[in-house]
C-alpha cells in the first residue's frame, strides 16, 4: 500500500477525511481524480490552506493538508498556532521535502527548524517517520488520533523492516547498547543504521532507537539510554536548537538524570544545497562521518572499559 | 420593514451599546469598533441569521465569524440581549472566573471560533462553506471584516480562493468605520473602493448604511447576489456610533474609563439628561 492508497481508503471508509493541498501534489498526484469533492486545492496559499483545514475540522472533518514543510510551518506558522493549536482541532499537517529532503533547493526551501517550532505549539504533535515503510505503518494511527499532528513526510526507501507495532509516543528500539545509544528520527535513520554497524565493528556496543513521534516523546527510552549507555547521540537533519537534542537534554535534566549527550545536528546555519547523497557527504551526516564523530568523542573521554 | 420591528431592533441595539459602555471601564475594551458594528450584530442575530440559543450545535445553522475580533463587546452584548448568555455574565468581563475577554473565544456559546488575530476568519469560513456545499446544506456563512483588517494579505488570498471555489454561501461584511487602530484607513493604506476590489477578485458586492436597519435589510434580502459568487457588503459605519464625544476620534480605539466617565457616557447615550444618581446607580440601571 502506498501513502495515497491509505489516504484514499480512509476517505472512502471514513466520511470525516478530506485531503487538502496548497498546490503541492507530489505525494497525492492521483487523489484528485479518485476522491472528487473530498480533495481541495487552495492554490499557493499556505495560510488559507490552514484556515480552511481548521474550518473543515470545525465541521467535524479530519483534513489532511499538504504543502512544502518550509512554507507550511513558517509562512502559515501563526495560522497553525492560532487556528489549530489554540482550538486543538484534529488538523493533520503534512510537510513535504523537510530537512535534507529539500536537496538542492537552497536555504529558502530548507525546513530545518520545523520540528522545533511545531513542537513548541501546545496541542500539536509531531510524527517524523524514518522512511516510507515507517510512515505507512504509523500513518493510520496518527491520522485517526483526535489530536492535531505535524507529519514530516518521508518517502525514502526503507533500509530495514520496521516493527508493525506502532504507538503514538512510543519509539522503535532497533538495538540496545551499553557503550552508545543512537537516538534518531526521520531521514537520518538510514545513516544511523550504517553508523551503528561501523561502531559495532569498532568494538562499541551500540544501541539504536527510531523515535517515530517526537511529540509526544518516548521519555522512557531516553532515560533508559541515559542510564544504560555511556554516550547518548542524537541525530537529526534539523538545527541543533529545539529539536531532538533539546528534547533529550530537557528530558534528562527534568528527570534528574545525568548523561553525556553528543548532538549530530545542523549548527546555526543552512546546509549546502545539493543532491541528497552529496549533502550528507558535504555536511558530515553519512553513517561513516557520524561514526567517526562518535568514536572521536568516545576516545576523547576514554569511555572504553 | 415594519416600524415596530425597527423599533424593537433599535431598542436591542441601544441596550447592546449600554453593555459596551459598561465594558469600557474597569479594564476597558475596544469601544470605537464595538459601537460601529453594534447595529450590524443586532440586525444579523435578530433578523438575518438562522442561529439562536437552541440550535448552536445544529450543522444546518447559519455561521457568523467575527474576524475583527476586538469588537467582541458588541457580540457579548448582543448575545446577552438575545439569550445566548445570561446578562449577569457580562459583569464577569475580564475576570478570571469567566471567558469574557478582549477577543472572541469558543467558551462563549454562540462564538464559533477563536479570533482576534486579523485576517484569519475568512479562510476558516471558506472551510466551513466548502463543507456546507459538499453536504448540500443551504446555510449562510457570514464573516465580519474590519476595513483596517483588509491590509492583511491573507484576506486577499481568501478572496481569491472563495471566488475560485464558487462559494456563494459566503457573505463577507466589512464594518467600514474608516479607522484602523491609530489612524484613518484612507490616510495610512488607502482602500478607496472596497467593492471594486472585491468585484475584481470575482465577488458580487453591495453597500449599506450600517446603522440603518432598513438599509441593511435591503442589502441582505437577495443573497447570494449572483449564483456561484461569494457576496460582500460594505456596511458604512461610524466608529464610536451613538456617542458623539467618541465618534470618529482617532484616539478612541482602546479605552479604559473611570466609573465617572462610564456614567457620563451612559448619560450621553441616554440623551444627556442631568440626574442626581451616583455613577454606580447610573451604571447599574
């Protein structure tokens, strides 16, 4: 089943679902012909898109609204915050081409603060699937939840088979480790897998966790990582500020735990526009580059027992 | 419109103005904009809209979205007069034990959605109007816009989209009081002809005297003006209407009057007759 298949099935079997877009049809090209008046394209109008979605939700609908992540979360930010956040209406906002997925578009199109600003709005939850399979596993539960959601759309091919056991607020633990735990969401999951392989080959017992929903966050998994491994690594195609690194640090401090946390994130600037493979290479986000940074930190502190 | 009906509307509007004036003390309110749309609110809720305390959850009711939310005292007053809320509740204005604050919120029966951030409600109304169309319902979706609010770009996005989607169940009403917060609209960002602008965006428009119930009745009589087009009515109004000392005064936007000033304004509204009553007694009456 594809993303479109799931949406179409929901629309056909549940009268509440509507599919919207601000003229970004990359993920839903076939739906206009298939679902008729349950599809609305508002044109290049992100603010109106969100307002219309709120209006539909007021009438009992569950609108699934699509736009480029940058313009959806930033151009329409105050509409999301005011019309969706304050009301808590079940509007589902799907941001395309987030993080490194904007590839060569340049900084205008880089949504690398989207997780931070969306999670900062009361009532709004955030789902960042690791890849297409992970997205499709979680999609129904996220769309059927009574809460508003921001979804970081991610259709990259999966590197592994994911657990079908999906709960909002529950991470997917791929492996546990006593030396290092890699905490990751979204696109960077695939690189984290290869980073883990290298770390294991280098003799480090390395855990790997796919966070799945960043809000609500799986605090238990974070605290377990802080307790059981010597170094916690957060990996995200997002600014350092307000993303997973922030969440992990907040969680650890709030619960009076202690941990060494190494962030792999974009520092305070935009990334080099290029094709995905080259972006990862240039910015140091390949599995290999991540593993090297982690090993460097491990050696620096002589964590090895 | 029959004379006794007009008289009845006038009486309700007078009471709404008294409520607004009472809310202008002890913390204050946006008095000018509230007074300019008081007649419009009374006309719409009493005469035009199919919405009353008994059908607030009926999906077939008409909807009103107050996009220029700072004039919500006019709505509170109208709701108190028409039984949506207890009149006594208005005493809770700005108190933490209630939700009667400076902008509309959904905790007040009859208020359809949060507003106050300008330029939002037209798009929300479009969502509601689309759903009504899909369900073949004939309810009207009214949006009250301020003329100053028309500075917001999202209004013009919404204007394009409402026309493109042929939403003839939408009726936008501009409270044309010719002021924005601090200054006259035409001195800052001139709007000139609002009807021409919306016509160019694919709407069908008309104008009315926003303080004359018969004029409003004529404007609202034949909606939609054209099948397949959203309608817009420019209601020509006076900011602060009913209180000559406040009317069209640029600095009478947000006010917070003393008890004595509130009493004086109530006397002014009531025709200026001298009285021996104390301020408290005047306000309580």
